[in-house]
C-alpha cells in the first residue's frame, strides 16, 4: 500500500480542531434514558446503549 492517500492531506490548525463536532446523539450527548434491559438480559434502546450500560443475565419480569 502506498502513501498516496496522504499526498493531499492537510494538517488541521487549532481553529479547525475547535470546529469538529460529533457524538452518538443528535446534539452530541447520548440520551441514556432511552436505554434499558429486556427480560432476557439484553440491552434495549439505541445502538450506543451497549457502550454505556450492562444488563444482568436474567431479570425476573
């Protein structure tokens, strides 16, 4: 693999770095109130929930 992919790369300055935004939620903050656990112990809710919560193997519902 050659280094041609970096040929047109540009180093970001301090001001460019300040303008980078992102996150798992619409505003950049995940809404953990949407996360939960099913009776079988699976994490429910948006895909990012598995990164923030864990569920016991078996829950009595």
